[in-house]
C-alpha cells in the first residue's frame, strides 16, 4: 500500500515533502529525483526497507508513511541498464537510452557517480484525405515525420558523516539536451498544383546544478 511521493521543488531546502529516506536522511539535491537516486543503489547493498510513521522521526514537515531504505556501501559496486527500442516505420532504431552508475564508500565519505541518457524517438506518417463541408474531396496529403530526443546527464553525489552526527551532502550534475525534428510532405488536389512541405526543427540546451547542505547539532536542536 506504499506509494512513493516525489519531493516538491521549493526555494532552499524547505521541509521534507517526499516520503523516502536513505539511512534515515532525506534525499538531497533538487535535480536528482527520488526514483533516480534509488535506481543508483545496487540491490545487494540494501539491508532492509522500513515503513515507518514520519511523525516519529526527527525531520520537520515529515508525516504519514515513510520508506526508510537502509543501505550499506561496501567497496565499489555498480550497475547499468540499456533500453533500446525498435519501430517498424518512420523512426531510426533507438540505441542510446540507458544509464550506468558506480557507488562506493571510503571512511566518512560515500559517493555515487552516474551517467544516464533519457532518449526517445517518435515518428508517424501516411496519407490524409480532406473534404469540405459538402463532403467534396478537396486535397490529399502524404506526410512523414520523425523526432529524435537525447538528454545525456552526468551526476555525482558525495555524502559526509562527520563527528557528533553532522551530515553533509554535495550534488553536482550537468545535462545536455538535443532535439531534432524533420517533416516532409506533399499536397495535391483537384485543380491544385502539387506542393511540397518540409519542416526542420533543431533545439539544444543544457541544465546544471551545484548544490550542497550541511547539518549539525546546535544547542537543543539541529541547524
């Protein structure tokens, strides 16, 4: 009956709006979503998953059922996934979708490095017959289009457990975005000259994040 709730993106750290913890700590970083961070933990490293009442934990704003993933990082471990896709018509084979990650711990520091590519190919085509309001045939169109999207992302997470229960996190990520669209078509009809139509779209950009936080005891509470 447990369903993962993604954290709400707000300014600053905000309150703990997600319902997943790792080793009793909230997930740090705005661009690293819950499912992405969980996916980089090798299953062999997971000791157990506790479903607890968030109100019993010392994390402000946390309530309801919470999944606390208890994981140990021993040595170097990694995992990968490749998700190709093949379609019969109009699109090229999608071979670039997948991810790979490496995790390890050394003393008070644990780290995870990941590379993933959220890619997608789409396409369609065929003929279209157009009629006017009187059901008279007016135009025939033959179109074919393809769209190819790639968004490779390199990310790194470093965690630090210091003295007296202090905890630090550093998150780094860099992502490039590529999108190409191509459409070709012809237009014919009674009494109309034959026409051709071509649309080309090329988009690109990048996203990046440098984020960190440090938590330590201060007086009767924590800062």
